[in-house]
C-alpha cells in the first residue's frame, strides 16, 4: 500500500484523468481546478459516446428490424446502462460493494437512520428496472433514442457516474455532498421530461428522485458527521484525491 506521500495510477485506462492528482499528493487546501475540468470533460465525453451510440442504433439498426426485436434491443440498451453506464466513462466509476460499505461504516461515522448495507443493492436494482421500463415507454412515444427526454436521462446517468468517481474512488466527501445535489437535480429533470412526454413514464420514474432525495440527505449527513467542511471542503483541493487513494 502506498503512503500518503506516494502516488500511484490505478490503471492505464484512467492515467490521463489522474495525472493532475498524481503530480501533487499533499492536500494544500488550494482549489484543484484540473479536477473540475476533468469531471466536466469526462461527463461530456461519456454523454457524447452514449448519444453517438443511440444515433447509430436509430439509423443503422432499429428501423431495419421487426418491432418486437427493436423493443427488445431498446430495453436491453436501457437496462444495461441503468447498471453499467460507466462503461462509456474514462473515469474510475467504481460502485460500493457490500464489503466496501461495511468497511466504510467501520471507518467513518454514519447516522443512526442509515439503512443497512443490504438495502442499497435491492433499491438500486429496483430503480434500474423502473428506469428501463420508463425509458422504453418514452422511446415508444418518440420513436427515437436520440430524443430530448432520453438524452436528459443519459445525462443523469453520466452525472451519477462522475459522482461515483468523486465519492467512491477519490473519497472527496465534501465535493460528493455538493455534487449529489446535481445527481438529484438531473433525476428530477429526467422525470419531468418523461412525464411531459408520457405521463405514465413519469409516474414509473418518480421513485428515482424520491430515493435520491433520501440518498442525498444521507450523503450530506455522513459528510457533516465526519468533520464537515473543515475536514472535507465542498470543492476539490490539490492532493486530496491522491491522499484518499493512498489510505
């Protein structure tokens, strides 16, 4: 295990996005502007790749296959991205496992109202199914994957993946506490877009922002209990991510 002053890059895939963090491993408290640019660039790149894939499906596959097969393809697309959208991201978007969550509980303070670790995969599995069903309903109405409500939904997934990098990989709890509000906001925007397109789809997706409201309160409460802004600033600081990976 590397020390707090040592730096290591986890894999070649993520090297370009962690060069800035690797250059300085001392948390100086100064704003890590390259990290902000990295988050924005990675989110934009991920969204661009996903939209290009949807455009290819719209033009090269879906119009040329039977409707049932097209529906199956679209359902598979949304189901896969509901759980593995990080495939398109250049960042380390690792999600917490039951073991990592148990380890985190033992190393950080948690509010007494926090659900047990087993509840999270159950809830997120349910959310994945609901996201898939709602998205298929919208696609059936718009007739295209590259439609505004579905692109906004893809943006929500991208924002969530970047947040996973901040919270789980880099362990910047303060930035995660601020950034989770963007995840919640993007979920609200996606739900409203679905509801305006197909009211039933909006109703199916509605549990997502409700759950994310609870999750946001949990993330912010964990940040508060573990030192708040004094220990974890609401903005990325130089060296903080490298120190977290070295722990």
